[in-house]
């Protein structure tokens, strides 16, 4: 069995008592001080705690003898970590919600950048529009450096995870079952990809089957890990509206993607908008609402021309919607993601805007007049670039006028990509000497300016 302290073992035993939830644990700790003292207490002492009756008191006392060895050995064998509020690695945002999970089982990794997270939720039976919006929004958030949080369910959840992965970002999946009982089963491969680029998390021990009551309860974790919740499509009684309610109670922002009045899957989102949720008109509108916490990301996107929410180009429908045997629409697949994200986001030009070149392939994006502080910004970024990489970027051959507007970090990334065949993003990170976050952000800028092409994990100069 892994080497856990007695205090941590006591906490895990208490957290796994079925009749005792986070609120009751908080009351017990307020009276007894720590989990070890709770388990040592007599029934009469336990009955003095509010909402603890004889049944709960008996369950708490029985937890003293709860066998943990087999479960902990299995967790170690499958790479499952246990996180409790006693651990420094416990997600900080969850400590601040009214009912933080007493224990979290995790496969994968949590990183500091996951504190900049956005939840995306919606119906399990989305329309083509809903799948397309979820995929493209998630990809856009990932390009911007946000971690996408969702629930691994069919429909919008699956599309959101797929979109985040397609955008080269991180994603967290909060399960309503144990981590060794992936539900739905067709998302098992997606779950493995999430482990590689984020984490699977659950309050339930590894082999707990999916139970109906577990899914509404896990929604508070989805919202609690996030700065805000984006509801893509939802019916009147959708579980997504429960997540939105949790977000409001936790002080998180709530966003809703508008839909057609005649669509049942739009009723929930339209009601949320009526009740005060912010309307999602594109990636930039969400970032603007989140404000100072993601100001650097907002500034980055504004620089490459996505400062008007109307410029979020969904394009024409790319696939034909086919109902399944039960009448619902098909789940999002990797093929869907390829079709939905095959075209880079483009800045739309209106008649009032002069075109700098007649050849679209030579468009240089925003002019230098749009960025009066461009010189100072480049100087500030210079300190982030290793000296040898700076020298190499200075010898970069300029192919397009837009390359004159990029900063030193972006120029270093472009130099690391080179002039030859497509290279993997990991190779660009190693070659540039920059952090992965710097490289991913720079790649998003370069792609929006049509200076590079991305296909999966490969990138090449345009």
C-alpha cells in the first residue's frame, strides 16, 4: 500500500463514508478539529453535531475499520492519485466553493496554468450547429491558452474535449463514475487522450458504476474548477442549467450560446440569457467578460484582429446531420473535429476597410497603426527570449509583410519552425528554448495571421 500518513488515511476513510458529504465533514471538523479525532469520537459526541443522526454516527464509527489497502494498491497500479484538501496539489479553486469534494481521484496531471480554465457544457443530443459551435469555441479557447473543463458525456461535452485537444490545449474531464468505469464507453479512447493532455477527475472510487445521482453532484466541480461556464445547447431541464446554477452560487461567470427559438436544444440557453447570462458571440466576447484574469490573452487576440465578436467566422455547415436509431443526433467524433476545424479563423473585411493587397494570400492582417505600442511590446517580450534564439530570429527571412509586426517571441517560434517540411510542435518547443505556453500562444497568433499552417500536432510556415 502507498505510504500515506495516518492523518491522510483518516481523511480518506471519512470522505468515503456514503452518508457523509462535504458539508457534514466541514461541520464535523469544526467540532472535532481533524479527521482522526472524528473517527475516534463516541456516538454520543457525534450526535451533538448538527444533521448527524444515529445512522450517520454508526457509519462514521464503522469507517475506522474501512479497508483501504486493496483500493490504494489498485490506484497505484493504474496511476490514479488521491487528492484531499490536506494536499498542496489539491485544486485551489475548489477550496473556495461552499462544498469542495472531500477527496478527488485523478489520472493525469494538474498544472498551474489550469487555474485559467473555462467550463463548456451542454446537451447530450446536440444539433449540428451545437457540435460545430462547441468544437470551434473549445479550439479557440485552447489556442488562447485556456484549459477546457467538461464532463466527458456524449454530445457537447465530448465535442468540447475534442476541440480543446485539436487546438493543442489542455482539458479536464470530471466524471460521474469511477475512473476505471469510463462512461460512456465509446469515450474510452478520448479519455486516454485527455490523460495525456490534462486529467480525469472523480469523487468516486475507481470501480464505482455511473449512477444518475452522481452526475448533478459532479457539476459543481465542473464549475468550481473554472473561471466561467459556457452553455452551448441545453433543453429546459438539462443538467447544464444545474451547472450554470452552481456557477452563479460559486461566483463564476455564466455564458450561453444563442440558438434558434424553434429548437428545443436552445430553450435552456435562451432562458439563461433572459436571466442574465452573457451572450456568446465568439471567443473574444467570453475573454472580454472574464476581464483582468485573462487580460494578457485578450490583448494577444485583439492584436491579431479578433476584436469584433462578429468576426468569429463559423462558415457554412460542413457535414450533413444524420439522426441515430433512437432519433438523436450522432456524437462528436475525431472526424467531426477535422471537418469543423479545417479552416483557420479569418478576419472578415467589410467594404469600409481598405484592402492592403489585391491578392488574399498577401494579406498582412492589422496594420501597424492599429498597434501604437508595438515597439514597446516587442522590447518587453525580448527579455523572454534566450539570447542565442534572439540572434537566430534576427536572421529570419521575411516572406510576408505581416512578419514585420510580430514580436520577438513569435519571431523565435517562426524561426524554430524553419523553412522546410512540417515539424512537430514539441520539436518547436525544444528548438525555441521557450516554455510550452509561450510557444502555443505564439502559434495561435501566427496562425491567425496566416503565417503558419497547422495540421494536428504538426506546423509549417505558410
